């Protein structure tokens, strides 16, 4: 028609973006119309960004340390509680592309993480005592699967696969100290009863 060809922006809503195969459908339409891909700019509307902001804020607000790792146990993301609770070798350690057990400064915790990785264990939990400033810190470490859902257009089925792992760490120091105190009180009560009977 003699008109100049100019780039076009297409807005994709959060709802459309979350639909399985959304991008593939858009590309298929562009290919069917024989439009040069470089002339098409896809933009995700603001609401998707704000949803990610909310999820990031939620993750940072948790007192539970969360570390997401890929299939090789390399860190994808971690929250501030992870920096506080997990004994990393250094503050820069979590930026390294090494398996997480090579970045942690506690032999027992390293062994547990490496064992879970090599044996692909999930839904397992173990308690650890770790030397910390001012004494001993007790941690409960849980390994959970990081599940990714994909739409298989050929079979018309949503497939799930493990895309990595979630390492959740809770500080159980107060609980352990209360258990120790309760045990001491029970022992003292037993001794008192024994002395009274003599």
C-alpha cells in the first residue's frame, strides 16, 4: 500500500501470559501473517510486574529462610532470612554458581544437602546444631521439590516436573532450649521424689 512498515507493540495481560502456550500461540499467529518478528514488540502489562513484587515482598517478609536451587543445587534465589540463618562461607558465597553445599560453612549441613542432591531426596527434614555468635543455634532444614507445570499441547495435559528444590530453614533454638529446660525439670522432679521416698 506504499505505507512505511513500522514496529508494533502488543500488550499481553497477566491472565493471557499465565495461559499455557500463550507465547507459542502469539508466535504462530505472527508466522501465519508472515510478519517479521523484529517488528513485533510484546509487552507484559504492569499487573504481572506488581504480582512479582508482591511475591518478592512476601518471600522477604518470612522468618523462615528460603533458598531455591536448580537441579544442580545452585542457588536461584534466597531471602534475607537465609543470609541470617544459614552459615554461608562468605556474604558473596550465594552469588557463586556452585552447589549450595560447597557454600555452607557447616560440615553436617553440607553432608545433608549433598546427600539430598545426589539421592534426589525431597520432603525430608533434619535438625542441626550450629555454632553461632553467642552460643549454639538449632536449625530445622527441610528439602521440598520446586515443581513446574507445563501445558503439553500434543497430549492436552498439564505436566509437572521437578525444576529444582526449595531449602527451608527454621530457627528452632527457643523450642530446643525449652525442651532442655523441661527435661532438666523432669529430672529434678524425679530426684526430689526419690529423695522424699528415702
